[in-house]
C-alpha cells in the first residue's frame, strides 16, 4: 500500500493536465476519463482503510526529504474526499453541459482533488502548504467559473480572504522553521516537546489557528463562504461545502494543533468557543435566507461548528488528563460528524443543482409543489434534510447523539443543551426548504418541469443511500474499529503519535545521509 | 531589528488589504504581504559574512569520504529557506495572475474598480 501512496496525488494531477487536451470535440471522452479517475481514487481509498505507512518521496531520508504519511485520520479523509468527488463528478457529467469549456472545468476539478489528497497525506508542514495552495487556487477559479457579476465578485472576495489565510499560514511555517530548524511534522513536534512553547512558536500557533480558521470559515472568519459557495456550479458547491473546508480547515487545524504543537486547555477552549459561535450564528443566519444555496452555505458554517466543537472538547479533556475514553468519544463525535456532513451536505447541494437546472431559479419564494414533478430529487433532499437535522435513524442523528453523550459525560451540560438547540434550528431551516420547494402549490410557470435523468440521479441516489446506512459505521463494531477508531487514536495520541514513525525511519537511514 | 521591519512590512500589506477600496490596491496589499513573508524566510537563513551553500572539493575533509568541514557548516547560509522562497514565489505568481485576471473581468462587467460600487452580494 505504501508504494501506492503517490498515486493519490499523481492520478488526479496527471488527469488535470491531460483533460484540457481533449478540448471541445472530445468532451465526452474527457468526462468518461475524469469519472474513471475519481472511481479509481475511490477504490484506492477503500483499499487504504486500516492500513498505515510512510512513503519517502525520492527515497530521501525522513530528516531531509518529504514524506507522505498514511494513517487512520488520513484514510478517513481520503475516503470522504473520494466519495464526494466521485458523486460530484458523476453529477457534473450532465450538469456541466450548460457551461462552455467543460474540459477546463474537469481539469480544475481534478487539480482540486489532487491538492486535497496531497494535503491529507503530507507529513511535511511546507508540503502541506503547497498542496493547500493547489487546492485553494483551483477552488478560486471554480467559484468564478460562470464569469457573471456575482460569481466574479464572490471569487474575488474568496480569493482575497484565502490569500490572507495562506500568507498567515506561510508566516507561521517560517516561524516554526526558525524555532525548530525542521519542517518535518514529526521532527518539529519532537523539538517542540523538548523545548516547550516559546513566544515565537505561540505566535506561529496563533497564525495557524487564524489561517486555518479562515479556510474552514469558522464564525469570525466566515464572511467569504456564503458568497463563494452558492456562486460556484452545484457540483463544485458540493465539493467546497462538503469536503474542501474540512480538509483545508478542520483537518489541517487538527493535525497542527494535536499532533505538532500538542493540546492545552486554552487551545481547547478556543476551539470550543469558535465551534459554539459558528454553530449558533450559522444556524440563525441560515433560517433567514430565501436563496436555496445560500441557506445551505450558512448551514455549512453551523455544521462545521459541530466538528470543531467535538475536536475542541476532546482537546480540553486530553489536556485536563480526564478519562481518556471521554476524550475519545468527543473526538469520535466530531470526526464522525465531519464524514456525515460531507455526505449529506454535498447531497443537498446536488439536489439544489438539480432543482435549479430544471426550474432555472433557486429563490425559495418562486418554487413550490415540485414533489410530484421531481420525485427522486425530492426523496434525496428529504433524506438529506432528515439526516442533517438529526432525525433517527439517519446518519446525522448518530454523530449528534455521540456529541451530546460526550458533552454530558464530561459534565459540560450547557454544551449538550446548545447542540440540541442548534439541531432544532437546523430542523426548522430544512422544514422551510421542504415546505417552499417541494410542497405547496406548483407555480404557473413551473407546470412543464421535468425530473433530470441519467448520471445526476445516480449520483444523488448513491449519496442518499450512504446517508441512510452511514449510521452503521458506529453501530457495527468491526466497521468502527477499522474506519473511525484509528482516526480518533491519531488525534488522542497527540505529539506521541510520531514516535514510532521517527524510530522506524530514522534508524534505517542513520549514517546514510548527513 | 530587521525582523521588526519585516513584520512592519507585513502589517502595512494587511492594512492595505483591509482599508483600501480599490481592487488593484487590495491586490498590491496582498503582494506586499507575500513579499514580507518571503523576506522573513530569507532572513531566517541569512548569516552576515556567510558563504553560498555550495559544496565543492575544497570543503570536504581530506582523507574522508564526503565528511564536510566544520568551517563550511559554520559559515554557509541555510539553503532550505531559499528553496522554500522559490516555491512560494511561484505559488504567489500563480495566484497573482489569477486574481488580476479576475479583476480585469470584474472591470469589464461593472466598469469600476471601486469595491463600494461592486455590491451585488450581501447578507
């Protein structure tokens, strides 16, 4: 498996440069190739479950070279990325016919996937930055893909804030290198553990939290998300909301805070505060929206709050040396919610795309009564809404239940109350969607609306089935032990996590170089 | 002291991005921020009176196979930040090209560079 690690980056990267060659005439060939690539990545990701390994790029030793690390957390994220990208790519096969330059779209899509895959595999902090920039640049271009007034404006806004975030992160990396004389995460973490956190490193940590917080759109930094996500084409909205903010924001933040710097009570509380703020503010702002995709975008902010809350709760419990089982449970809730959210939010964005393609509008006030006209879209949307609102037995219920149990166990009763309250707000906003899009009277101008056919339906049904059965990931012990528990263990181990990797690889190459 | 000036340059860039109303000036602010970080990286590896980090035969200890003289290690500048800066310059070139082309398209659509007039999105 270790030898296959570069394929996660190489396949989409090569595809990104091959696809534009096909141009206008070979559009269908390019689409088929792109779909093959995403499905191959999905198969590779499924094969990587439960495995771990270190790949030394160019066979340089761990101290001087770049390494790719596969562990529980990476393979969980890889799985989420490839599920969402496979579904979004299938959906785009038909949806993107309305745009010109489809081959360029496919190329940017692949570039984004390559960036995200590289980011979750990277064991080198500067390499992480490079992949983050690859994914971000592709997403800036994709947000402005329609080249209309709103899209360009949103893209500019997104790009300015994204560039500030990237500069902050690079500044933080420079400070880390200046203080620890290494860029490898394992070596950096070892140096920080032995020397403690000096002011330079503390400033670097602050820069990382702001930078990754901007990328994750946590509430004080969320201004770009509600513009950028609705402006992109629907499959790209699904990718952005579903997975990009999580890999670029939450995953990178968790990796840096837990595995490189080590958690402290203050950082844990900071994460909990950001999470709670995002949950509440995102939910309130979402309820007032009348644009379908804008509502979904605000709800993404609210849901990303849940993930950060779970991880922050775990950080507090680890730092306070409370019962390790409590910390594991909180982090499990956060990570499971991350996976769940990537599935149902991308499904919701795909259904919004399907509705928009058939009716030509996404204003809730102009829609209505589509239940009879678009039965499959309706069913998919209802399943996803029930899931995000936490209706049992759909996936969202289980992750929220775990979060509530974790909060109550650790005696944070007010957090449990907030989780339940925001869940109610979520239910209200999705009832609003159901009421205004699928129920009620069919407006005059929508009498001729037809359901979309072909790959768009397949993509939606695939994700809807996942929504129904994702709960099994925690209920079935063997699935949980293989997929979720290793990911949780990576974070609960903290800086100690790197020790075996360092030991195995340092001695093997000692004396060969330097 | 040079680090403080470098940080000042960074804050000037950030100020420019936050306060200025003109799209192109915002982009210039972003570029200034990136230069400040690049400068910081270069200064990390800088050593007054240091030599270029290029090894030739005169720097290898006589009689050993490839052991480098301590005098070289103690005088050469750190090459790694230079490699990082090279990468980061390439990345900022790419993002600068993209953001400038978005600015041009915005100017075509709205006929202005003033962000107070480019306000279709809100809420």
